[in-house]
């Protein structure tokens, strides 16, 4: 079975301490590629360094909406210089979070749009974080007339919301929340969407899936999310793993051969 964890924070202090063991367990569990997602400048730098060191790791660079208020004036130049290095596959995670509003909404919008434009300039996809802001996210993305590719990570919206982003060509990624009780509305999205646009992620160290819920999450647990998606869609887990891995390779431009040796 081939699994790709499209969103994990191996750059988080909670995973750094025993990273060699975390990576060994992930590889043992069939996770062939892990995309290490940056959320501010320091974590983006770490993501790039990890990807340079480990063959099966790739990186994204970006500033999370929580950190939008704290960015230094030269943040776009710094992201741009990292994004040109070989193993950076996306700009992210970027977006809007009106649930916690750790940065003022106006500043979140500004920093999000600036990074969307950076992604377009660099022809990279975007990894989007969105919480309690799907309407506004949709109008911002729709307003960006020219081609933008990307994924809405840890999707938590309804089928009506999902449909609109799928129509714009976006991918949706599912995390451990799909394994939690009372996730019927999310299960409806998983059941109805095209499999070709569905990605899997752990978002480790957050959101550990059942049966590890409440503990530190790590990429080795991705299989529980794949199994749940397979159960909802009435498919074999191997099929879900293969289809979502192919989608991840397509979106992030990962080549098959270079990962296997
Ligand atoms: Zn996020
Ligand atoms: Zn994340």
C-alpha cells in the first residue's frame, strides 16, 4: 500500500525530539512521502531543511492566518527565496481563520492574498487553512480569475460548501476528524466527491485519528484515516490509498521514480 501524508508538521517541537523514530514508524506503515508544512517563517525554514535531508520529505512554505499579524516586512522575499529551492512543492499553509481570530481579519486577508499571488508568480499550488470562513474564502478564490491550484486542508465544511470549491478545481484533504463520532456531514462530503480530488493527511501532531484520539499524532497513523474513507465509500483501503497518492503526486508535482530507490 502506498500512502502520502500531504500535511504534517514534522517541524513542530512536539515531533522533533524523536523524529528518527517517528519517520521509521511512518515508513513501516507504508507512508511513502510526507509533506512538511510551514506555518510561519521559522517553521518554513525548518520544513525546507528537513526536506533537504530526507529523501521522502517535501516542504511547503507560508504564513498561517494565526501568524499574519506578526510577519516581518520582508516575509514575501524570504518565502520566495525558499520556494525556489528544489523540494518546496507548495505555498502554505495560508488562509483565513475566523474561529480563533488570532490575527485581525483584515490582516489575515491581506497576508493570504499576498501569498496567493506569490504562489501564482512561482507556479506553485497552495495549501489552504480555513476555519469559519468558507464563504469569504470562496469569494476571494473566485475573484482570483487566473488559474490557481491547491487543496483545502483538514476540510470541515458541508457538501454545499465542498461543491463550490470542487467546481473551482480545488482538492479537499481529510484528517483524523473524519474518524471522530458525529462526523456525518464530513462523511457526506467524502462519499459524494470525486475520488480524484481527495487527499489524505494527518496534520500531525494535531488531530490524532481514532484509536489514538487525544494523543500526539504522527504520520504512521494515516492508515486509520485511509481506512475510514474506504469504509465510507465502500472501497478497499488499497484503492483509496493508491488514488489519493496519485492525486497528491499530480497536485504537488511529485515524480514517481525518484521516491522509490
Ligand atoms: Zn491548518
Ligand atoms: Zn497544519
